[in-house]
């Protein structure tokens, strides 16, 4: 709200000063007046944020409330066959509709939270630089650890509040500004930004320290994120507020929503929590974007289509990106994995070979080539066999790990169809299976599903040897959940 008022005030005054400039024919003076007003607005904003932090620290001094955590939710286990289903030969394609009722799930885009006010970066000559690595990517912040290091006397409420007052000093604004700038430059989603602020705080205060937890908490609140601070087992810990389910993490439910314990090593169920909210905070989102990381390529792996053996390609992945994906909280929001797309590292190896294979082919021919490539070019194993728990793979991960299952293949196929064929594709979430369906520009014989007046032809990357338009026999009478992009 304050940002909107700021923009309205700025636009209104700009109109006034420009009108005055036209009358007086003195544009330079008008812009000088405007600059002085803008500076005063920034000062007002800073005063407002300072007051908000003073209030926050005052509430922080009050006794934190005890809460018992709720156990982490295990990732939903999706029963799958130990081996993929192999299609029987079919002489003539059917024209069977797959049952579907209700509206499809349409993901809503979520933008990064923003600070309650603009954070002004003020250059300081000769400021010491603290260097660190973020998933193999060199990073640096300007911070004088000797003069501005954070030191907690103990973990009592008053000591934490005193540390918060120290962080509220104008000096630390540059840390916030540099984090926000890195979020923009490195294309960081909320999860990546959470990890970046952790790395920044530990570079400033020491790895694994309670001081680093308080500093990260400060960086996140000032950046607009919904977080809480807790104490358990003689340690401080951040609780991340999210409206989406994060599996395999303990959590708490307050009136202000659900908060997840970010330290997986805390085994105690009893936590003392500072529950007060910061103005204009927004919940953490699981939306994923590929961060711009330094490239450290893995060894090549070869993938070959059995039906089209001329389509054989060697693919290397970026181990830094794989490490980031490995840190991502497990979710059953399959579309998030698909929307993350494929990295440029993999595309450089993969896309020239795929484009050559489908060059001059019709939509259906091209879709069949891509379908068989995934059906037969990748080894199959369930998540339970490969990881010991349910874990969908991002598209890049299917080229890195030795095996992939139905979710992983459908995620990968949906990326290829959207990007190489430019066609609309949906995910079909059956009770024990995940498949895809494609909306071709012409009617295609075969099993299909109708969604909001559009025909989507079944294309199942795990139905080995089946061409487009073939649904597994056991699923033809099962109603899936349709997920659109």
C-alpha cells in the first residue's frame, strides 16, 4: 500500500513540477524541486520502516509462546508398477473419450514478495568484501565484519531484540539491497532467495550460528517474506510461512497460517516462537525458476530412441543446477516441475538433435518421435526404488539420475511439446499414474479428453511403444485431475 501511495505521489508531483517548468521555462529548477521532494519521500519511508522495526523489536522482548510442532507430512506415495506397462500392438486406433468432470487446475503465477518500501543502496568506498559460493557460483557482499558483526549475549528474548535493533541500523540496508539485486540478476525464486539469504547471513556471521539465523530472519522480513523466529533445543530457527504444503518438514499452524521448520536437524517437538507479523509480509511460494548459476558440466549420458534409432544424443547436465534442484522442497504440484523447463546446458546438447529428428514432420509425427524417445530412451524405476521416497524430477534431473518414472517422463514430455512443437499440453493426474495429453491443431484419432471445449489427445510417455492417442487400458474409465499451464 505504501509503495502505491509513493508512486501516486511521485506521479502527481511530477505533473505539477513539469507544468511549472513549462510556465517558467525552467526545467532544471523543476527537476531540482522534484529531486528534493523525492529525497524527502524516501526519508519518510525510511522513518516508517524504522518505526516498524522498533515496534517489531519491542514485541520481540515479550515472552515467546510455547508451541508443539506437528509432525512432517510424508510425501504422498503414488503406487506404481515395478515395471512400465508395454503396449500391445493395435491395428486401428479408437476414438474413446477419457472421463473428466469439473474444472481443471490452472496454476496462478506468483510474484516475488517486495519490501514494504524501496531499499536505498548507498555506496561506501573501501567497504570490505565477503566472498562465498552459492551452488558453485561465486558471490560477494560488502560488509565490515570487524565493525558490524552481530553477537548475541544469549538466546533470551531481550538479547534477540537487541540484535534486531542493531540490524535495523541504516548500515545494514546495503545488505538487503544487494540480496534483492542478486535475486533479480540471478533469477531467484522464493526458495533460491531463502537459500541465498542464508548464505549471506552465514558469510557475515558464521556458518550455523544463531547470529546468522537472526540476520537471515531480518533480511527475509525486510524483503517482504512471511517468516517467524523460534527457539528449540538451545538453538534459533526460522519458520517459513507458506500456503502450499511442504512435505518432510515439521510445521505449526497459527491464525496467520502454516509455518514450516527450516532446520531439519531439530528433533524436539517443543518450540518457543515469536509469532508477531511484520507489515505487508507475503507467504513463501514454491514456484520454481531456473537460477542463473555457474556451469559445471557432468559426464555425458547417451539417450537413444528404439523406434527411431537415428535419434541418439549425448547430454551433459549442470551439476550446480542439479544440486539446487536436490535442495528444493518436495511437492506434489507437478506443474511446478514442468514450468521450470529445461536448462540451456541441456538444450545445447539435446535440442539440435531433436529438431533435426522432427524437421519436416507433421505435428503428430513429431509428437510420436518425441514420445518414443522418452518411452524407450530412459531407464525406468520407481521413486521408492531409486530414492526411498516419492520425489518428482525436474526435466534436467531425468538426464542426470539413472532412472525416471511416470511423473518425471510426463514432466519432460510436456516441456518438449510446449517448446519444440508450440502445442498446448496438460498433465493428467490419475490416482496411480501421471500422463500427458496434447491439443493438436487438427483432430487426431485416438483416446482423448475434452477440457473446456478443447480436445487433448492422450500421449503417455510411460506406456512403452504406444503411439499418441493410446491410453492404458486400465485407465480408460478412470477420471484424472487435469492440470493446465
